[in-house]
């Protein structure tokens, strides 16, 4: 089953986008269970698109105010939630203090292109 590991950084971690990834974290991201990953710019770079009674509403910034912001997304393959949590725990040990990782199963489906 595929799981999404949503990584959250503390607000104010502005140098995160330019900070190099450590060798130990890079090794974990290169494991076969990791099928993809991306680092995100800080929350101030976000634009939220929302349906406002049939009209498109654009808002600068993230959807909600928070002490943490979504910093990245890692896609993994794991046999079950316990396996996904073990991978997340290993990654968490290699991140900065204050980081949180949310583990969510991915809904299986296929992209239907034009």
C-alpha cells in the first residue's frame, strides 16, 4: 500500500529550503520503499484556491494559520501502517527538532489523461 508522509516544519524555519539534505537523510530517501519525494518552499509562497459559491477565490498563503507548515511530501510503499510508521520514525530521527511527520494512506486510483 502507498502512504504519504507529510512533513511539517516549525514556523520561522526560513533557511530550510536552501539547507542541504544530510547524507544520512539522503540515504533514507534513496531506500526502495521511497517512491518519490519533494521539498516545498515556506508557507508564505503558497496560494490557496477555493470555491466560494461558484466563484474562484485566491488567497495568498496557506489555507490555515499554524505554528507549523507543510514542508514536504514523501511517497512510500509499505505493507501496512506499522511499516509506514517505522519508515516515518527513521526519517524523523534524521530531521531537525520540531519536525512532525503525518502518515496517511493514499487512495488507490489511476490518472485519466485526455
